[in-house]
């Protein structure tokens, strides 16, 4: 199956936050009690019950002193996903046939390693200590429906479709470079930025934490050597020395 | 309740984004969270600097039940109207804004 994805165009977004509401409605997520911290964005960050949100970013400049950007923050569904790489529970974080990174709460062991491994600070842990995050509405897209956020978006700022077609669409809209086209093996959520990603609050070159790569590539294989070594040494000891015998005339 | 104000006015009054402030008019006063933004700019009218602040007509003590939403803008509005159109003139009026004490 072709890899599916989302195309997010912040310049088209009007900041209505219907995507947040639609996501909560479809995924049956409860509301979060929040306080006003002096911003229109609410809640202030992704929570265990909020899989996507709109960030309101004021970027005044000489040319446009009133520039106000509305950027959708969500799981990017990376091809080279740090969370999937580090996750020690088989099948807890898995890739759906459509290319989404989804969570199986029943298999999640709550180790929180994915928090450190995510380059976009997306996974959250709920009250049961299980990982939660955007799963691209895998239950909807498997049945040929759009994700709830894309379905509800009134301006087409979030559009869903075949990833290659979305890239072509972005190019037709005049975006020579699309954020996420090549980053981390290609992101599932493509961002059509008009300026440097930094203006929108994204890293120029998103990278998985080096410690995570180091852990996964070098330390983890080392542990197998350790386990294997212990087993081999035990076997060797058994063959060479034999089982331990208690002396009958011993003091104890 | 929140009140939007310009960076210039915020600097003048020593208000930071997210601070609790008191907005008062001739009729009443309320507390609000300051939202310092670029979208408000001071006007220069006849060589006098005039600041504008913005308040939504929302909130009140009824919901949420614990009153955390804050007070209603109706506490500030004047009770005057346009006799020709019979429309209350409660959208623009003079207020003072200062950092909430305590």
C-alpha cells in the first residue's frame, strides 16, 4: 500500500482549532482543565488527552508587523521513527500498512523511553502510565476515511492523501521545499512552510537524540553479548567443574 | 477573562504576558489575564499617544462553576445607547489598566 500522509499548510490555517475538537471527539478523549497563561493556544502543550493542537505564533517583521501563524503540532509519523527504534516492548509502537506510527496500549510497558527518542516531543503518558499520541486515525484510514482532523479542517490547512500526491500538490502550490520531505527518512506529516522552519518553531534538521542511537546501536547488542557470555560461562563451568557438592562432614 | 494590550502599554505599566491585571472603567472593574501582543499598537492622535486594549464579551461567574473563568465584561460597560438606532453603545469606552495588587 502507498504511504499515506498529511499536508499541513500553516498559511491556510485560520486558527479555529476544529482539528483539536474533532480529534477529541473521534478518539473519545476527555477535556483538560487549563488556565489562561496569556495566550490563545489552549492547552499550552500536547497532553495525554490531546493528540494535536494549534500553536499561535506571532512573528512580527518589517514587512508584515501583524504576522500571526497557526501551526498544527502533532506526531509526524517519521519513516525513521525514534520512538519505534527505542521501544523495548514488541508491537507497542508499530507501523500501520498506511505508514502511520500507532500505539498499542495493551503492549506498552510504560517505560517512557520514547519521550527521549522523539525529535518532536510528541508522546505523552496517561494516568495508566501508557503512551498516547496521534495515530493518524488508523481506525479511520484503514476504512478509507480521512483522519478526523483533516476531515473537519474548513480551509484545507490539513489535507490527507497519498504522500507522493501531497508532495506534488505542495509543489503546485509553490513550495519548492516541503518540511519533512527528506527529514528522518521522510515524515508522514508534511509541512508547507513559506519561511525557514525555525520561524514556525521547528528544527531545521530534526534528529533523533544521539544517546538513543548510541543505546540502540551499540549498548543494546552489548547486552546480548553479556547474556550470551553468562550462559556460555555457566555451561563451561558445569562441564569443567560439575555441580556443586555439599561436603557431608562440613561444619555447616 | 483576558485583556489584550500592546507591548508599549505593557512596558509603560510594568505588565508581563500572563500577569493578573485590573481593568476599570467609570462604572466598575474586573480582573483579567494580560495578553501582551503585537496586534495592538498605540495611536498618535493630535500628538497624544492613545492606547487601545481589547476585551472579549465572554466569561462570568456562572461557568465554570468554580469561577475560574473570571468576570464578565459587562461589569465595565456604560449604560448608554444610541437613541436613533436603539442600540446600546457598549463596544468602545474608556478604561484604565493596572497590575493587580496582591
